[in-house]
């Protein structure tokens, strides 16, 4: 069976980094992914895809991305169920991320304001988890100006100074932060 997902989109909020009781880092985030077609009004709609990433990759992803960051992810689709506090069965579908790529420069990401109070929750976990030796499944240790795979990959997609191409793209890299309110989200 094939279960493979590849997405490119922008974060709707800062990744929420938590730790399990066993000390494993887990980050959850939502990607806004543009559809390939426009609606009847000529506007391009987006899908909001829930994602989860684990271990050292989760810490790296949380450290090097912010709300509005352009990222590419690879992973698999997963569904799970649980019973909430009211005794109702809740179904969750999400992408479990195996690899990710930062698709904009470090300077662009750092220029974007960070959300206050994002992540940082610890559910009985081990704060010293970062010091443990775990494999880096994300493939993104620390983006730097010499890391061309991470810092230059998305620059061809964003309009450069004054070329006017792609001005209809609401997720275009125009140097301004993207403001997505909770009212804009379908959940």
C-alpha cells in the first residue's frame, strides 16, 4: 500500500511544541496549502492541513519556523480516534511528517514576528530531552546563509522586487506577515 504525502504551504500559526511523559518532543501545526484552481469569484482557496512531527525534528521545526513561514513537508496520512471529556468519539486525520524543508531565507523568517505564548507546554515530560542523542529526521539542523537548500529553495516562487508576477497570490512573499484570524479557519 502507498501512503505518501508531500505538501508545500505556509504555517497558520507558530508550531505548538510539547513533550510526552517519556520526554519525546512533538510539535503540531497547520499548513495553509493553496488549491490549483480558483473559485467562481476568481479567488484561490486554501486547504488547512493538520500536521504532527516528532523528536528532534519537532524541536528543529519549532525553532526555525514561525507563523507564515513557507515550508515543504513529506510524510504519511494518519487517522486516529479518541473519546473526549464528554464521552464523544473524536476522529482526527493528520499528516505525520517525516521530513521537512524550509523554503524561504532565514532573514525572511526572522523578520516575521513570533506569536506570544506559542507551544512550550510540558505534559509531565523531561525538560532535558534536547540533550539526548536522537536522529534528526527533519533534515534541517540550523539554517544558515550557506545552506542553499533551505535558504534559496523558495525564492523562485516569490515575486522579487517590482516584477509584479504573482500579485494575486495571498501567500506571496512580500515581506509582510500573514494575518490569519481564527474566523478564517474552517475548524
